[in-house]
C-alpha cells in the first residue's frame, strides 16, 4: 500500500490497542511513524516488532500529561522523521469510579490524559509546523461515548464529548494556517483495555454482540483503516468531522426488542 507514502506521523498512546494498530497501518501504507507511550522501550513488544520491520519508524517514551513533555515529544519526533505531516491524538483511558464516588482528582486525571494531552501535543505540532511554513493533518481518537451515553462512564463520556468539540473547533481555528482535523469515534473495540472479562465469558460476550447490528465486537483493524484514509490526501477536503465506526450502534435506537403481534398487523 502506498496511500501514505512520504507522510510522517506521530501517534500518541501507540504501545497497544488502537494506537499500535494505527501506527502499523500507517507504516504499511508507506508512512514514517513515531510511536509513543509512557512505557519504557522494553515493555512495548508490538512496537519493537514494527521497528524491526520498518526502518523509518521510531519509538519515544513520553508521559504527555507532564509539563513540557508534549513539546519535547514533538521535537524529538520531528527531528527523527525530518518533520511531521500527521498527528494522531490517541492516548486516553476510561478508568473511573461510579458517579457518586467521583472526586476532583478523578476529573483531573481523566481530563488531563484524554483532553489536555491532545491540546498540548496539538499545540506543539502546530507551532513547529507553522514555523516550518507548512500545515498538517490532526486526527483524534474519539468514541461513540462522545455522543451516546454509557453507565459508569461519566468522565470518559464527557471527555470524548470534549474531543468531538475540539475536532470541530480546531477545524475552524486552524484552517487559515493549513491544518485540517478529523476524529474517529469507534464503538466497542476489542483491545487489552476493553476486555471486561468478555474473552472468558462467552454468554456475556454473546449478549454484547447481540446489541451490535453487525453482530460482533470491532477489531482494531476494523478501525485503523479509517485513520489511514483520513490521514491521506484522498480526505484532504474533509475537516471538523467525527466519523462513527461502530458496527451500527449509532444508527440503532435501542437494542433489539421483540416485535409484538399488534405491530405486525
């Protein structure tokens, strides 16, 4: 594949799950990729395999919630790849206590990781690209939870709603400088973070899959291809868009219900 040949991309939160799948798909499509997470290099085996396969890929350990880390990360990735054309803001979590147990520290943690890190890395990317006289493509990992609510995900849902708004706002704010934005909003994706024990509980898994019109939980590969398209020149005129990739969940009013005899008449 050559859809991203010549592109240089930084993908945050790319040591596992969706992030590493996006980085892999980018590399397979011809891009040079900077992978990053807070984990040390010897703790990211999937990335290590990709670095061995693709000489133009690099890994940077960085905790983007720390002051100054976003600037250092973008500078390191820029220098290693000879510039950046695409930024994918993927780092995030949904871990939080129930609503009545929430405290400000929980809010600060989730919003700092899910929202502020995206703002700080994007700002560093835009500043450096502008100084180089170029624009760029900014992608975000949102979620169906940004527009559809789920129990026990108060802060996560709110943070993904903020990411959707940020995607739209930056499309307007940064267009004069040559930047475009887009977000991918998956439904349930099978990753190490979202197992919920479903791998070991076939009955619970079947109940979840019954609620998805397509009838199965998404793989990371189902999602990663959308990032490749949105990062490519084929999507150059799309900006400020949030794309649901959810197996039909967004189109469904409620989980499947019995059709009564009265309705059939």
